[in-house]
C-alpha cells in the first residue's frame, strides 16, 4: 500500500495537533450543540449509520469526507482536536491505510476519556484476500462494501450510542431496525439480479473489471450468498497503470466495461475518453459513499446494465 505520502502529511500536522492535546481544552460542543455528546468516525458511511440510528442526538466528526481516498490524509487540526474531545471514536479497524498511519502517530496523545471502538474486532466476518497492488497475502480492508457487515457494525454502534444515551434506547433500537431493513432491501435487489442472470457458477463466474480492488466482499462474497458469482479483476492489482495498459488488461479478460471510483485515475475525463473510444463502458461507483447502502444499490443497477450487455453480446 502507498503509505509514504500519508506519513509525510501526518508528520506535518502532528506538531499542530500536539498543541491541542497538550494545552488547549475545547468543549465537546459549541453554540447550540452544547447539550450533545461528540463522537468521531473515520468515514462518512459510519456517520450515516449514526444518523439513521440516533438522528441528530450526537455531534459526529468525520475524519475522511465521502469521495476521498483513504490513501490520502484529509484531516485538519480542527477535527483532530474534536476527536480528542469526543466520547467515542469508531475506527473501522481492518488496516484501513489512513487509520493505520494516523493512529500510529497520535494514538498515545488521545485522552483516556475517548473510548476507541474497533468495529471490525467487534463482529464476526470472513476475511477476503486483498488484490491491492499484488499484496495477495493480506486481507482486504473494505468490509463495509458488504451490507451484511454494515448491519453487524451498525449493531455495535447502536449498542455504544445506547450506553452513552440510555434514555433513548427505544429510539435507537428502532433506528437500527430501520437500517437493517434498508440493508435487506439491498439483498432483495441482489437476489433479483441473481434471478435474472442465472448462468454463472462458482467455477464459471461473471468477470467484473474494476480499477481499484475495493469490492471483493460485495462481488465475491455477498453476491455468492444470493447465487450469483463474480470474479473481480483489478487493472491496478500490480500497481499504477496507464489508460492503454488498463485497456489491454480489460481486453485480455474479454471485458467491455470497467467500474471505477471517483478518486481513481480511471475516473478522470482523459482516461474515460480513451476508454470509451475503445468501446469500453465506464461506470463510476464510490466505495467511500456517505450512504453505502444507496451506493451498493446503485452498483447493482449498474451490474444489471453490464450483464444485460454481456449476455446480449454472447447470444449474438
């Protein structure tokens, strides 16, 4: 993984945030929010879960905004200071590159009053091997692309929020129930997809080309539970690639489409233009979306379009 740029940027901000840790005492809330606890999360989809469960009962600090890569630091001294004044920090805990680099530098400075909850350690999940940059001996970090694991992490979050605000236990239980129902609708959409496209098997899956290999839990684990099988092939599994090289990899896999993230090089206008000129459809889907359930539903819609084209071509 590309950690060097993260460490360089973190070094630059540690001096600033050290001042907040050492001598600046901030209230947990400001203005009209002074009656609410602050909780901090790494990514926007965690904040969405908190809002779905607890509404606006908590101030939520997000360290990495939606649509930004966890391979780059976007933290500022202000939100790090807010982390230091939080009741809880919900970390994903699956060796997300930003979290690893950030916490190595600042964890000792985080006050004891901040409870760090590792979401992945709190649930049971089956780790999938990573294809990122050829590191096949490591587990993939992107467990939040599975609605099943999102639901399990939501249960952990609901339990902790209830402990912080027990008077609202019933409301939070209802919020969790609503989130679970929304996750089940993603499953309904995946089942409908599996019912439409019935020719894949574990031995002969549909090949799905992606730029960044963020979707292994969704495509190769979650989908299989519904009887549809995908083989995710990343064009950057061996490092950064040019548009021409990506096209070569796609064609070698008999592909006609690729799924890219908004922060991939493959999502740039120049690369998309080259792809499309070569007859390759480019779908954009965000693995850091604030609303992951909606993003995954959109992904299934795009897969429907892709498989429709694929099966139509194969039948000609």
